[in-house]
């Protein structure tokens, strides 16, 4: 089985590549390395380039016969999407539609799509199953929903079948210590807290303390990135069995507030790092929690890292590893500097 993985060098993409590669799947990854790292692609072939480069993608599809596509390439910052919506509609909507078209024309009839819980918006009590209305409140969520619509409509008219995974808040790092979030993900609360605990940042900001939640901070369903990667492998196996297209939440069904995450990281690390309250960010809903029974049933998905503590420990270990590597690099640079005596 040969699979095209877009965004293969990114945070989520690299973890997916590792899980697929370990399962014996042949991988061709495409990534422009704007936020990813080439060394994070542990299996298969990496083609460095933009998935929106039509000449490049024409060549990729001409040179390879793919059995499936896993599409993780996207812009993912809610705040940035508010500031620059056209970037998000270009990267997340237009390029997804182009990729779906290429797959349909090339006879690639299995498609796994990385979507987001942001498609739900801020309705109800902030807890959503897959039947909940989609009413995103920011351009990020709207741009990803366009991709969902395109997949659904193309599948209705062609042989294409898909699994859309609506990610809730992805966090943590590879349990083996080989992979983790790059500095491009520094705004994520778990990475930021772990970086503070590891001494790589001097403070953490909590954006918004006046939401209608128990402690005033946003509540999210945090899913470990390795469990998310395993969900993609399960999705591919589901499609290989010939099953019908489906859209599934990928979360654990348990929400934690930002303050709970901060206090849990302080406890896990035994470091009482500095925390500051800051104004709300535009586009953040107060509460996003999955109803996640369907993914366990449909994909036979069995999470291995459920709960906040395993996720935080893996994130902290990754940041401590980066801190050690940085210290070593600085020491080597100092030793090689002729001005140092």
C-alpha cells in the first residue's frame, strides 16, 4: 500500500508517518517545511514543496500510483485566521479542493482528511457529537468546513470514499522521544506550559479569564498526538475494508480548563513557573469537548494515552530534550569560538 501524506514533516503529519511506516505502509510525503522539519519524517520519501504547487503535484501524481491520501497540510492558528482569512481560505479550502480533484482524476479513491472541532463553533453547551450543527465562529473553522463539504459532494458523485477526522485539541509528543511540536506551535497551551517548566520560556500567558466556564478559562478536550496518529492508521484500514464514508470526532470526551492544564503541568514538573492573565484572543469559543463514542465503535480505536497526565509528561519530556540539545549546541559553539578563552 502506498499513501500520499501531505504536511508529512509537520507536528501531526510526522507522527502519522511514523505510525503508518511502522505498520509497513509505503509513504510519499509532501511538505514545504514552513512549519515542519525534514528530520521528523522517519519513514518513506519526503518531497519538499508546496501542496499548492500545481507543477510539483502533477509530477508527484505522474510518478506514483497511490492507494490513499492522508491530507494534514493546513494552516491551523485561530488568531492568525482572524488576521489573515485569505491565507486560510487559500491553504485550507482551495488547496484541499485541488488535492481532492487530483485524487479523483488519478483514481485515488481513499481519502483521510484532517478537520477540526472548530467547525462546530460555540453552540449549545460546548459538547458536540458528529450530528451537531456546524457553525464555525472563525475563518479557520470555516476554511476547514469547506474541505468537508467538497469531500462529501465529490464522494457522492464519484468512487471516492473518505474518513474525516475532526480533531479536538492535539497535544503531547511521541512517547519514544523521537518527535514533538516545533517552535511554530509555541502558542499552544500545553507546549507553552511544558516549555516554561523546562526553562525554555520565562512565563506563560492565559488568554481570557472571563469566559462562562467554572474558572473563567477556556475548556478543551486534549487528545494525545500519538493516539491521533493511530486513529489515522485505523481510518486507512477502515477504508481498505471497503467501508462507507464517515465523519468522526477525535477526542476523549473529557474537557480540561486552561488553568487545570497549567496547574497539572506545575504538578507533573514540580516547577512553579510564572503565569500571567491576558485578554481574550479573537475567535476562541469558551468550550470544545467531543462526544467521542463513534470513533471507538466505527474504527475500533483504542486510545493508549488517555488522560491529562500522560499527555503533559510526554510534552515536558520533549521540551526538556530540546533544552538539553540547545545547551549542548551552545556549549559546542562556545568551544569553537576563538574569542572564548
